[in-house]
């Protein structure tokens, strides 16, 4: 596995971790992503749907960022990255069986933060399409992710999986849930994976030790309310009417989740101020 020597530069407290599906990083920068990033004081940034080269990322973000990037096998598709103020101790990109192509969809890194190792994953789950090979690939990826999560938790008691997971777990996570029960992103089979990770919503210990024991930080912080949504269709008035989906997550191990002191979805003030069809999810962890 590739690795990079660790840096001992301490992180400011709290540790601010953000995730965003940029829908193409070059287009996002043309529309204003750089201004958002410059004013947000992020320590570690997980990016999905990079759709660009490592050189493009380095040129856009600048030399003050240490960048890890795993491009997709197909040029111009998917791609995940981690950008940080200090250098990762080690990073890994393998997920699933050897014959499974997870390139551009799963990137792990270990960061030393004030003497503590924090493991961060940037991931982009397939969008899928009901009753097609695309949906089969999505289930293969979710199977591989389920197998990896216990290993991650055993590796690091402070770990967080960030990204566009392309599934709304509960009816609270999608505005028009009744009309999407047969559509990819809200299929019962997809949602069952999240039941196994977090526990089912009617299960004792849901989001507090049930399932594999991981914690959905967004739901824990927001409580039992609709949303907050992180993605809106580009069609119609979905953004203006807040007819959205909560697809972008920070899933944390219990110890890391217990350190959360702030959670925010950086929703644009207006449709024409958006630089992606997703909004950043930003969490502060007091380590």
C-alpha cells in the first residue's frame, strides 16, 4: 500500500472536517468553491466526483494543502480526494475483492492530530439505477463497505467515513420519499445496508451502538427533523422549495462522534450562488 511519512504539525482545536461532492472540481472552482474554502478554516477536506487530474487539484487548491487523490479507472468519471493542512501518515485505496474495481470511490488516510490518530475516508457510492447492472455494482460496493467498516473501527477508535453515499436512510432524509420508494437512492434494499451500519430507526440503540456501532453525525446533531438536505435536483424548483435528499454523510466511530461540537450544511443562499448540486457538510471535532 502507498504511504507517506507523517508530519507532526499540530491541528488547531477543534478539528474541522468537511465533505463535498463537487460534481467536477474545475467547474466548482469556476463557480466559487475557492471562495467558500478560503473562508471556512477546514483542516481536512474530503472531495468526491473530482473528475480531474491530481495536477488540476494541486493547482486549484494551492501549495498549502497536502493532497491525496484516487482517480477512477474511466477518465473523467468519479474520483475521490483528501486535502489536509498536514500530511497523512499513511493512505490506502483498496476496497473489496481483488477483482472489484473501486478506483475513484474509496480513499482512506490516517492523520496525526495532537498525538492522536484520526482515520478519514472519502468515498463516493455509485448512484445506481433500478434493475440495471449499475444497481448491481452499487450493491457490490455497499457489500465491500460493510465488510471494511468493522476493520476500520478495529484499526482506529477515531475514524470517520465521509462522502456522497447516495442513499437516503430514513424518510426524514428525503423530502419526497413516497414518490421515490422504487427509485435508486431510497430502495428498501439500499436502506437495509444503513440499518446494518447504524441500526434500524425503530431498533433500540439506533444511531447509538446498534448495528455495526457507527454514528450518523448529521442525524445525531439535527435530531428527528426533516433533512437537513445536502443534494437537490438541478431540474425544476427543487432547490428553491427545499425538495432535497440527505445523501452526504459523516459516519463516525462512537468515540469520535462523542467529540462533535458543531455540525453544519453549508447550503447556498440562492440557486445562482451554488457551485455544486451538493452542499458541503462541515463538522467540528474537539479532540
